[in-house]
């Protein structure tokens, strides 16, 4: 137990390193390009507008009203799906560093979560610029602060558990990526919860991704998340902390042998 806590503290104290590495990972990809990191914003905006036009027409919604919902849903889902989409690569992608350097194992979680948060913040600025242009800018509800903190801790705890499991059982790298894709389309990101019939609303009510997305999207759009969203998110957080503590304590020393 003491070594687990010490690992987390040591990993956190390396924040100058993992913050720099997270930023470098994002910027290096677009090095020597004309637009640089604007390519990130371009991809985000063009995809959101294209989805809004198609789904807005299907559901009879105007682009001006539907675009904020789609953009924030896409942005929040991309952040939250890191756990299943990229979490399995948490330790495998850093195998050379793990085998050759005595970094705290929590360092890799801090670095990866910092990277996706930087990407989220980058695109959030673009979101507000676009909403100002369309005249649909809203003041965020105060619940965005606890909601984002809860989502980050869910990502860190469950992401570590997933990373450990995938390092030991390599098939999970591919299985969880497929599950994340299915979960993405089962979540009200490009469509509204109200479109579900009463007997099928359990698809969203018990959907962990929808709860995490709602904790970010709803406050950004000016409304608080529902009680169902809060309850499911708190459940994910509590079980995540327990699962992380058990697995990280038991398996931490085995990571160099698994990767």
C-alpha cells in the first residue's frame, strides 16, 4: 500500500516532465506543416459541421441549434473514450522507457491524461470561437468543474486498470477498441436522448459513456447534468478507485515483464 501511494506521489512530482512530453507529443505530429496544430481544430470543426448537417436534416433540427450539441458531444466523447480507445496502450506504447528507466508507473497515466486534456482544451477554445460566430454562446453551468474533475479521475483510475489488463492480455487491445466504437454509437452524441422510446432509455441511462459525456456537455451548454448522470458517474468513480488500488498494488511490479 505504501509503495502504491509513493508511486503516485513520485509520478505527480514529475509534472514538469509529463506536461512537457504531453505537449511535445501533440505539437511534434504537426511539425513543419503550414497550419501546425490548426489541423486539429480543422478536423474537429469539419467533422462536427458535416455530422450536424446530415443528422440535423434527419432529425429536423437547425444547424445553429444542433451544432453546439454535436460539437460538445464529439469533444467530450473523444476525451472520455481515451479509457477504452487508447488506455490499452498505456504501458505497451512506452515499453522501451519502462524497461530502461526507473520511472514511477503512475507517470505514464499522468502523461497520457494530460495529453488528452490539452487536446480537449485546444478544441474547446475553437468551440467557443465558433459559437461566438454563430451567436449561440452560453455561460457554462458551475457543475462543469466537479463534472470535469470526476471524469478525469474516472479516466485515470479505469485507464490504469485497462492498461494493466491489456499489457497482460494483449487481445484486449483490439477487443476494447471495438467495444469503444460500439459504445460511441450507442451514446446520445449525434442524436438526442428523447428520441429513445421509454422502454429503450436504459441504453442511455446505464451507459457509462453517456454519464461521463453529460457531466461535460450539459454544463458547457448551460444546463446541469441529470441525477441519473451523477449517480452513474459517482458509481464509476468509486468502483474505479477500488479497482485501481487493487490491481495497481498487485500488478505494478510485473509491468516491465508484461511489456
